[in-house]
C-alpha cells in the first residue's frame, strides 16, 4: 500500500515570499501524483497533476511541482505567494488503472499568508 | 459541465441511527469514490464504485457501505452511527481512464450527537 508524507503541517509566510511544500510518497511502482487545495469553506480543488512526461508540471494560480523519481518526491512551489493563497494543501497519490479511483492523501499543510 | 453534487450538505444524527448520503458525479464519469475527512485522521479512502460494482475498499468497518446506480449516481450508508463518525464525507468522480483526475464535491458534513 502506498503512503504520503507532507513534512510541514503549518507554514506561515508573508506576501511575496517563496513557497515550497514537501511531499514524499512510498510506492515502488508507477504512480499518478496530485496537489489539491482546500480554501476555507470550499471544496477540494485540483492545483496540478503529474502522470508522465516532463517532471516539472505547472498548475493553476502560478503553482508548479517537480517530480523527482529517485527521491519519491513531488514538492509544490510558488515563487511569490499572495494573501489569497491561504488554504490547506494536500498531496495525493494513486496507482494507474484499476486503483486510480483510490487516492492516498497526505495529512495536509496549512498555509497562512500574512498581508 | 456541472460539478460533483452531494446531498444533503449538512446532517445531524444521534448515536445508533443510520444515515444515507448521495453523490451525483460529473456527467460521463463512471467512477465514484468516497472519502472521510476528519481533523485527526485527514482524508481517508472509504470505497470506489465503477459500473455499479465496488472496485476498491478502504479500511473501514462493515457499518460503512455504498452502492452505485446505473446512471453512476452513488449512495453511501452508515449504520449504527458512532460519535467518531462525525466528519466531512467527500465524493469524487472520474472518467476511469488509466491516468485521470478525481474531481471532488463539496461534501456532506455529518455530526453525530
């Protein structure tokens, strides 16, 4: 079974600071990787995803993530955060084909951006 | 396209009762998954249905069950409710291509008193 570890439980940044949220997974085979965001009072939304190809993926709102297979990592980055990025961020992994409907999530990282 | 819809959005029940939650997937999506979200345990996978069959199952007791109808709509049922079942229950749908994204609904907030 796969597992996902998010290193930071709570991150506090000032506006314009750079962001990097760590995500590591454990699974020896091929995986799909995701970052989701949950704004206060809203439902989970997809930020970006990696299935195959270029390990650097770009998502919405200026977010990007890099898949490093040798490190089993999929870290999320944003060069300059805004107050509106305050939210909870979840890293998730699933196994392609018949297990693609079963995602394993990390515990989440709460990001607070101070204006 | 309309997103994933879940009804009801809020429920209050007492211990020992049972509850049924409903999920309508995005049109054309045949896979429906359910997750439980709590502050202590985070997001945990309950089960997935595809073509009216349970395809994957998480580590939850048998009190948690589900089904899927021919139009892909899904329901989950929790019997003999316990205080610990209080949570946000999320439904997600996808097309079932090998590499596809799950799209989440707003969830049903269940409170067990």
